[in-house]
C-alpha cells in the first residue's frame, strides 16, 4: 500500500512573491523549481508515490518532464488541490500525504515515521512555526481542508478523535517565506546560491 504524496506547486511565474524585494522573477522561479524538485525527490526516496498538484499546465508539464505524476488543480487554492489529492487517493484505496513544496531541509528519513503512522491508519500532522500545516496525512475524504493562517489548529481539531501523530521536526517545519529563511538556505546551499547569482537581473 503506497502512500500518495501530493506536493502542491504554484505557478512558477508568481512563485515566492514575498521575496520579490530580494530576488528577481527568474531567481524566484529557479528557487521554486529547486525546492519543488527536492521535495518530490525526498517523497520518492521515502517510498511514497510523489504527485505534483499543479496549479497550471506549465507546472504539470514540468512535473512530467521530471518523471513524476501530475494532477492539474481543478480549483484556485490549496484547499481545492488537497481535496483533489485526497479524493484520488481514496478512489485508489490508499492513504494520502500532503507536503508543501518549499521545505529545503526535508529528506527521506524525516518522512519515515510519518509513512509508518499512515500505514497503521493513524493521521499525521506537522505544525509550522507560524501555525500553518506544512505536512498533513490520513486516508479517506472526511477531513475538511482549511489551509491558511492558523490552519494547524483547525486541522488538528478535526483529527483529535483519531489520535493524530503530531511531529515537530525542523526538517518538516522549516519553509522559505521570509528573507531570513532565504539567507539561511543560501548560506547552507552554496550551489543554489551560485545558480541564483548567475541569472540575469530581470
């Protein structure tokens, strides 16, 4: 029973707008592609089936070029993408796992206990430092997805009766939203820093 690992990815042309003062559009695009691919690779290496929840056709083509399955998001936000993934996993009679596509510290080892919990029928949820839900997994279609500010509490309340596994691992919690996050990542990943600096200014 392979877990379906859905990774929502926004249109590259509008990726990482919060970093618009720090990175050009080509740089933000490269960053989004880099983070998305590393997330998908980690899901694959952990033993789940990666699937891109593509916000537009360009992202879908990109995912397939990398050899990953893609599901074109039928709606306009993360909630609709999550619902589509959960519905598909339910039709295929297997658990689902939703993972944000901008977790630079994520690796296969970090996903091990999560996949074990899902295999045992237990839901899993990870809080972000700002109260979001970067990782969420279960099976079936009973959960109402309510992403956005404070979403961890909203999702956790719905799962409370099912003994959810709450995981606080920095590899699953750290995302790239603010200039300080970006600075930390580029100091850690000099290859990425060099690739970004080599791009044209506009």
